C-alpha cells in the first residue's frame, strides 16, 4: 500500500527538508527506514503556525478538552482567540487540506484519508468540499467533553469545529464516553443534525458520520524489544542501584493534566502516615519537559522540582533520597526502569488514554501494580487490574499507594497478570485493525453503490465510464 | 390527596415552628393558605446544617455541577470536605430520610415520595432500605455534568451519591443531556450497573431506575396574575419613567453562574461600538443578593456594583444613567417590569433551566426578545425564538444585544409570539403532569404485580392478606 504522510513543518529542519533537493513536489522519502512512506511537509508562515499550534491547539483546545478551565474566571482573551482562529488555526487547516487534496488528485487509485487529533478539526470538511466521495477518518487522541464545555468557546468556533469534523465518514475517540459526548454535542450544535445514539451516527446536510471508540494502545513487542536492547540493558543496570526495598515510579510529560504535584504530595502523605516506610519506599520519577514555550508549563516545571526538593529535605537524609527525578526525554531508560517498579503511579487529572499505564503493564517483571486515576481513558480497560484513585484527592491517592505497596503477593500477581493480558490482547495492532475494518466496511458499501449505479447506467447508456471505489485497505503484519 | 412536605428547618423561625404548640408529631399546617398540605420540619444541629448546606451543597456540589471548577487549582480542601460530608451532608440526609420513613409508617395508604434537588442525594436509598416497595422519585434542578467531573470528588463521595440516587425509581433532570450524563456516570461509577441508554434505565443490585428529562417551567397564569395585581400595576407605574427609547433588562440572583459582569461588559461594548445608542438604550437590572454567607458571593456583589458604577461614569451623564440596578428581592416588581423590555438578557455561564427566560416570554408586552445563553437549560426549548449567545464571549453577547435591538418589527413579533407559545404549551402543569404520568405507570406495574402475586397466593393459601400498591396520583387543576 502506498502511504503519504502529510505533516505540518514544525522545526527549521522540517522547513529546510521541504525545500531540499530531495523534495519532489514537496514530497521526501520517509526518514524512518522501516516505513515505506513518503513525507509531505506543509509550510505555513511562522506567526500563523504559532497561532495555530501554541494558541488555539495547545492553550485553548488542549485545556478545554481536558476540563482544565474555570468559566467563571477570564482565562481566554476572546479577541486574541478570534485572531488566532482566523489567522492561525484556519490557515493551518487550509494548508493541510490543500496538500491532501493535491495528493488525492495525484494518486492513481482513490485514496483513503486518515487524519489525527485536535490540530486538524477543519480539514475533513475542506477535503469533502473538493472530493465528496473520498473516505476520511479522523482519530481524536484527547478527551471530548460535554457540549456545555464547547459552548464556552465563541459560537462561530464551536460550530466550525463540529462542521469540520462531520466532514469525516468516521470520527474515532478513545472511549465510548467521548463518542457519546461528541454525538450529544452534534445534536445541539449542528442545526438540523439527526443523531442516532444507538447506531452512533450523526447525519448532517445529507452526510453520515460514524462516531466510534477505538482505545489506542502500544505495540507491546516494540516496548519489549527496547527493554531487551543493548541500550535498554545498559539503562537497567544504572537504575538497579537506585531502587528502594520497594519502588514507586511515574513516567510523564511535565504537563498540568498529569497531576504530578499531587502524586508527590500523596507519596509524602503516605510517608507521614506510615513512618515505617521511610528509608524503604523510593519514588523514581521520569519526567519529560514539555511545551516550554508556554509560561504555564515553565511554571509547572519549577513548581514540581521545588516540591521534590521540599519532600526530599523533609523525609530524606544523607544516606537516603526519597524522590529521584530524571528530567529529560529518554524513553529507553524509562521503559527499562519500569521493569522494576512495585507501584506505577498514573494519576492524571484527565487523560485521553495514557499509554504509560499500558507500557508499564507489559514490561514490568515484579508483579508491580498500577495506581490509576478513574479519569484516565485507560481506566476503562485497566480499572479492574489497578488500584483506583480520584486524581484530586491526595489522601485517597496516598491510601491507594499504601494499598498497592502492601497487597499480598498472590493478589499482586493476579492483578499484574490481568493488566498484562489486557494490554497484550488490545495492542496497537488491534487499535489499527478495528479502524481499518470500519473503513473497509464503508469502502464495501461505496463499491456496491458504485456497481449498482454502473449497472443502471449500462442499461441506459452503456458507453460511460463509472468511477469505482478504492480497493479495501490491508494491514501488513509489521 | 393528602400531602406532607418534609423540609429542613433553615431559619430560627423554622426551628421554633417545629417545636411550637401547633406542631403535632413535628407537623404543622402549611403556612400557605391555598395549599392543602402539612409541613414537617426536620431540625439538625446548626453546625451539621452549615456543613450540609453551605459547604457540601452550595460550595461543592453547586460549583461542580455548574462546571465552575478548575481541577488544576486546589479549590477544595479534601480533609474539610470529608468532614463536612460525614458530619453534615450524611447527617442531614439521614434526618430527612428518618422523617420521611416516619411519615410512610404513619400513612394510612401507601404514599409516593417525591424528593427535590442536590441537597438530598442520599435520601432515596435510605428510604428504600427500610421500605423497599415505596415508589420514590427525585427531581434534580441543576445540571448533571459528565462523569469525569464527578471523579474530581473523592471516590467514596461520588459513589455514595450515585448509590443514593439509584435508590429512586425515577430520577428527573432538566434536559436529555443531563439524563444521559447521569446514565453514563452510572455505567462507570456503580460497579455491576447495567445501563440501557435507549430505555434510559440503570439497573443496579436488582433495582431499576429510570432517568428522565422533565424541563421545569412556570405557572404562566400565576405570573400574569401578579403583573395584573394592584401591587403589580403600582410597580409598573414606577418602572415606566425609567425606560429608555429601548430597554434591556435582566433579572437574576447575584450568583457566579449567572454571568452578570459579562452581561454589563457586553452592554458597554455595544455602547462603545454603536455610540448612536448612548442616551437611548437603557439597562434595568433586577438583582437579588444571594448566599451572602459565602465569601465568593459577597465579592461578586461588590464587583457587580463597582462595574455598574464604572460603566455609568463612562457612558452616562447628568441627564442619563445607562444602567439602573435594583438590588433586592422584589419578584412583583421584576415581573411587572418585564412587561416593558425590548431585550431580556439571560446569559448564564451554565444554568439547569432558567425560569426568568420563561417568565419574560409570557409577561412581556412589547415583542421583546430574549438574548439567551446556549448553555442555559431553557435554550433547548426557547433557542429557536431567541438570539443565541456563547456566555463567555463578551463580543458575541454585545453583538447579540445589538441584533436583538435592531431586528425588524415583524421578526421581533414572530419570535416573541413563538417564545410565548412555547412556554404556554409547556407550563408548570405540563412539568408536573409528565412526572405524575410516569409515576402512575410504575404504580400500575406494581399493582399488576401485586394482583398476580395475590392470585397465585389465593390458589395456594387463600387466607393471607396481600399488600396492594397505592392508588394512582391525580393532579387537581389548581
């Protein structure tokens, strides 16, 4: 199958690559040697890019969709918002849509378009406008809130988002709850929309869109390969001396949704309530700095490090450092370390899915347990195997950590095995296969419709050339 | 029909009444002469009452259910929350449940229990525990958020709330969206619950609960009677000299959800953008101070009055005062005034329903238009007749006000008539009738089941005395 990846140029390198000698009509071969695809960078002016990526995508949509927004305080500047929408978000979506449209027009067989995430809500409708019969599918990685939250944005923006998304044939979400929220929103935001909650469909202006849940996952084999690699084994050797008698770990981007401070507070509260654990239970935190161009993130960074220092000063001494923080982006080390946790703390305030919980479940070798937020998307699959917690309640999280550390071995083993099996049986392949099955069903329908039309046309004017739907997608094993 | 109203004693007067000579087993005749009912006050210690009413009900549940909560800031103190829950909310609910149980035990025929609102989430389960066959119904006046918001509370509290509510046979909400959010929450919060979204039911531990939408309304005749009363006519006389060439009005409790400051800001922005309206379009605001024991509310009070002064200083002069504020609780005056608005601004951030929008629609005599938040429950019924706005967007609200003021007369008339008809056809009677029909359906079912059981018992042991379900409720016309 021929694949072209259309992506926004983010860095100076991307911009150079798009203009390089290698580039042919804006396409370059994939930089990843094992992926047979072409890459097409879309370049827009830097100010438009900042308005698209920093302002609308990461300051507005990210926070709103993660419920990190109090409508009684004035956190958005609506004039700036409208400017960033017009001159950033729309510009970027238009540029991506044009590049996709160009690819569609150049393709020899009718392609299928798969779009990703909250940066591209307007693209599908822009493609459909030019190519009404192309099948488009969009997967949304982050939560989809109640329609009331969507109305916190200006009406023109909310409506454009919904009109853009129902340009798709399928919109995929992490959980059923997100898909239902999307449908409920369509009912009230798109005038004249017909929503069928049981079928999971919205019909608007004659076009039908399916809303589906496809919980995303990890490869499983790839994570285990990394752990077994030379680099993985070296990283493990360096982690081993840092473990306590028992070890809590967390692996997260430094990000408000991840709730890192409350995790450390819960650990401190546990040490306060159970002094016998001091000197015994360590906390290794693998934290990846993120979005440092946004002031909220910079502030959070220093807040987290300050809190760690305070807790270490309070509960540690010359011979024992309660919390050890690794503050960089080293996935191999994090995966290697997760072999050894007794408890993996995954306590996001809200999370679309949370893949760290799934990675931990399959690489851990110590019957380690998950302490998992009820508000993580992953809770729907892993809740049964985890110790649940309410993310904002430090006392409850402290208790959950204690429970996880003190559960009897056979129960630890049972839960760790259950978590592992759930992830093994619902890996990245499952995620992709389910989407491709749904797309193929639509392709079948389109082909049947085209064949019927052809037959009817043959009977009336036999010389005309019918347009056939593309052949079904197939997924290679790799 | 014999009705007993069980209510929490709120004031010193209530407490005295409960202990008065008139009281017989805690019951006193209704203070409202036209209602044939008895009143039973439930008295709990004042500290428990404050924890129940001020802390859990009004600071926690009210804000959470109105989405006025940013989970990344620490606005709840969880230790205080747990204390208020245990020693306030549970205590109050237990006391109410005991009083209701005593009434059930004293009643000559099997009663039906109707519970109201967010102060009493635990009562139904407490009644069911003692009287499993009693039919209980609870109507929730405020929004029901996405289950992710519920998980911002400690797990024990969230679970107790849901377990309490599924003690009811029917839970009523303002909108379909609220009912669906409730069902979605039941699916994830109540372990083992079976939720049927199409039927609108949740079955938990063998008991079935219906979730239904009953949009609340106003009497219509009562509001018009007040306007026509002597007091109403007198109030109107005093309002007339204050009107501008055109007049915007609002009637609200001074309450964060009502979004009063952004309403005044929108008016100011409109005067800024359309200087021709200065000296012509007035704004009369009927504001009722509310919950003055909570510091947030006090702050809002002064913030609102300060903003009014600023706008009046900026756009007014000796001969013209742009905004006129009436800051007290005079419903007759507000109703009388609403006859004369050209635009009624109802721009809550979030509102379960909003009855002011409905009152305005039926008492107004000038083809006045509603500017209405998309996030008000009333929007589902009145949206078509209103000029919609997104509550947080001051620019959009300013534009909506301008549109409402400048719409051609025939369109004003059409929309005003439509709004009036919608409210007339969906009045308080409709609201009550729909609930009673659903209750009667359950009573029918229970009677049929009891009769079947009786028939079977007669065949085996003919002497036994069957317990019959109560007779259906009927609603008198008054």
